[in-house]
C-alpha cells in the first residue's frame, strides 16, 4: 500500500511526495500548464493511442471528441479511469472537460478538470 511504499523511501523523497500529495488534495483548484505536440496523423486518428491506455469508447466528429479509457501502470498497479469531452472552437482553440480517477484497489482519488488549448505553430521543436 501507499504508506508502506512511503516508509521505504529516503526521507527527502518521502517529504517531497507527501508535500505533493497534500497539495493535490487540498481542495483548492490548481492551474497547470502543459505544452505538447500532436501530428496531423494523430489529430486525424486517436491522439491518445501511444499513451498505453485502452479506450473503451471514443466518438469523434470534425469538431468534437468524447472518450472514455482506462490505463494501468505496470509497477504500482494504479488504475486510472479517464473521461473527456473536447470541443474545437475554431482552427486555433479548443476547450474541454473531464474526470480522472486514480485507484490502487484500496483508495481512489478523483479529479475533475477544465482544459483550454491553443495552437502554437506548425513546428514542434523539441516538445514531446
């Protein structure tokens, strides 16, 4: 379980993990900014196919995407359920909402999110 894994960590690592977990469960919404690159082929197909998740349901039109999937991490056996809805507003902007639920079999943490995305350019540079 999580407490047993924390007990095995060096004190500095344990303190960082505990601080992170505390910040994530404080109940105060957090803003996070991510930068990623999608190819035209990914956008025309399943942009999440290479993330190692099983997508049970996925519908897509020219302007909307709705998806439901499950991911399981190898070593810690944490199951992640994902539900997302994304709407393309125009050629450079999208918005979305969703829910992510993490479970280790004993405990579950659920997080709702709101997403705003914008087109940055045709050259991804070294962005993953």
